[in-house]
C-alpha cells in the first residue's frame, strides 16, 4: 500500500473511532441529562523547553503562531456541579521565529486532539464559573516548516520527522451562561505538551538541542445543547 493510502487509512480510522465514541456518549446522555456541544476559538501556540533555535548567528526564542481550534464535546454530569467532558478538536500548534524585520521561520503542526476533562462548576444562578483539567492525546495530521525572507518563501514537509502521537495536559477556566435551552461557554485554557516533537532516534542517528514540546494558550466560545 502507498504512503498516502496508509495515511488516509489512519485518518479514517481515527475519525471513525471518534464518531463511534461520541455517538455512544450521546446515547448515554439521553439517560443522564448529558449535553452535546460545539466550540471554537483561537490558539496562541509556541514551543516550550528545547524550543530555542540557533540560526548560526544567534539563538532565537520561539514566538507564537496564531491558529484555530474547532471541535465538539459531551458534558456528562457525575455530581451536582461536577462533569466529565470528553472532547474532539482540530487544533493548530507550532511556533514562529523572527530575525530582523523580514525574515521568519514558521513551524506549523496540526493535530486531531482528544482531551478528557474533569469540570467543576462554581457558584449558582444563570452564570457560573468553571474550572477544568485533564489529560489529552493528539494525533498529528501534518507538519511543515515555512521560511520567509523578504519576498522569498519556501516550505518543507517535516511530518515524517515528528511523533505521530503527542501526549499532553489541559487545564483552564471560564464561565457557563444559561442561554435559551442550552449553555453558552466562554473559556481560556492551556495545553502543556508532555512529548518531545521529534521521533525517537534510531541507532547511529544524532540530533541537536532543538527538540521542543508544544505549549498552546487557547480562547474558546462554545454552546451546549
């Protein structure tokens, strides 16, 4: 089978598994008062430890790549103010390096991420605060490095150099507002990557100090039906 076929088969398998999982959760929701929702927002992504880039003249620290985060969630009550919230989101991560006024290097790595969050609502009434956190597993969809210097631009596919799976931890807070028959959610979250981006080296291979972890600050708005 071709490489494209393998990649397509993997993506279809992931999407099928997520669809089945969300379907089971939604079926369970009918008996538990669970709600289904959609959310989306903006990512401010960068690299954590090991993310400094040496361009030969000096060491440049990573800046933020602005990207999208879009997906769905199921909120399952397990107590008066406690919920289990599995999610499936498309999220754009990476980092941006700038040198001077025109030269930049952009690492763009996109994932299908599945967080499993424990959410605690605070207070009462129509508007309530919320805190949440939990583990997440992200499946790498693609990875590119784009170099720009003035009007010159070139891109390189680096997918095969990156781990297929990225483990992380999500934590944050926000507010839930009763709106019509559902709940409007506003939140800020940080996703801390636990895995190095680069694949494990084979015998005889070497790597420089550049092998960062993802770190993403996200702001989202959602609605639970």
